[in-house]
């Protein structure tokens, strides 16, 4: 699998169709639900990333402003895990972003996107730490 990471330049637009065509020489096509075919794409304010193949990828930046009620979108096991941490701490933010990116990447792999439901599955097992369940952690 090839992964392309681009640091965005301020003032430039990064439309995935054009980035794939011009920078990666790849014609981006979409399924009927609007999910890209043959790759997975994610972006933040400062980065654009594409993983080639039948995969899912997500990228988030730690500078993102998060609200405590965002955990309500997660599975109950993940909500409980997050309750044990102090909201706003670097640990809370790090753990939340680990969970969020794992879930979003999985939903992209399944080609459902967020419509697949962040609360429909858990990346945390009742009997183990979530790090054991995330490949490549």
C-alpha cells in the first residue's frame, strides 16, 4: 500500500480530485455513495493524505478544538473509557483522537463514511485496551 502525505500550503485549494490527478497521476472515481474507489482520503487544515488500495485512512491534528459532548457520538464502551480521563487534558485529547481516527478509518474501509455510525461498533474491547485492537498502533 502506498500512502501519500502532502503538507498544505496556505492559500492553496486541495480538492482531492485534482490532487490525485495532478500530483499522483491517478484518476479519482467515486461509488454511488460518494466514497472514493481504489483509495482512501483524509485531510485536515494543514495536511492531505491518500492511501492507495482497498483501505481506510484518517488523519486529525491535535490542535482541533473538541467539546466534551463529542464523546456522545461514540460507542458506550468508548464513552466509559473516555469518562475516566480528564476532559481537555493532553491524555484525553490523545486518546479521543486515537479512537476517532481508528473508527473513521474503519468506516472508510467499509465505504460507509460517518453514516455507518460511530456508535455502531467499538474499537475498545471490554477485556483489553484498545491499543491491542488497532493494527499498527
